[in-house]
DNA sequence: TGGGTGACTAAGT
DNA sequence: CACTTAGCCACCC
């Protein structure tokens, strides 16, 4: 009921994410692009609310960094799916203290160049 | 109905 | 490559 149908964006985003095969990753912007929108942030919001039911770890940011606040949670998932990963600084974390401000601080990164997947 | 937030992106330094 | 600033879109209260 109501005018807004929950199957507008949420179901569509979840559908695309669920459509991503194991060992592959897609950026928020890529998922949003499949929906015909550029609301990469909205996709992240949907994931935060309903992502619990989908492979959110298969969805990463443009730079190849995993979702903020969930890097440690996604890491074991990537290893389980054999997703191509890259160690920060070629294996040795710079350990240059914490960035503090926004952005990530993950000690690893996803090889989006090799794991990026595009829908047929 | 309106305002604020955010699992983002791109460009510049 | 990493950090900073500005822009955009959809969802939540």
C-alpha cells in the first residue's frame, strides 16, 4: 500500500548484488548505473539497511576499498570466495598512524582491475 | 513536507 | 597512491 513501493530501488539493488558471482566485485556506482541512476550513496544506504541479506562484501568502492567499518568483516569473505586481493603498500602497512578523518583505513585492498564484474 | 544523513564518486593537491 | 573538497541521489525521521 502507500504510494512508494519498496521494490523500487532496494529490491533492484539487492537483485543486482545477488546477481554478482563469487570471486567478483562491483562498485556502488556500477550497481547504481545498472539501475539507471548514479545514486551510489543510496546504494550504500540500502546495503546498510537490507544488505544483511545479500553479499554486500561483493560490492566495493571505486578505489577498490571495501565498505567502511566492515573491512574486517569482508576480508574473510573475500578469502572464502578467492577474490583477488592486494596488500596495502605491497605487503607492508605503512603504519603511518590513523587517518582519523573519513575514508578508509583498511590494511588491504581489492584488485578491482581483475575482479570487476559487469552484468551481461 | 522538509531537513539531514550517508556501506559514494570524481577531480585536485 | 593517499588525502581533501565539492557534488549528487535516495532513504530515514
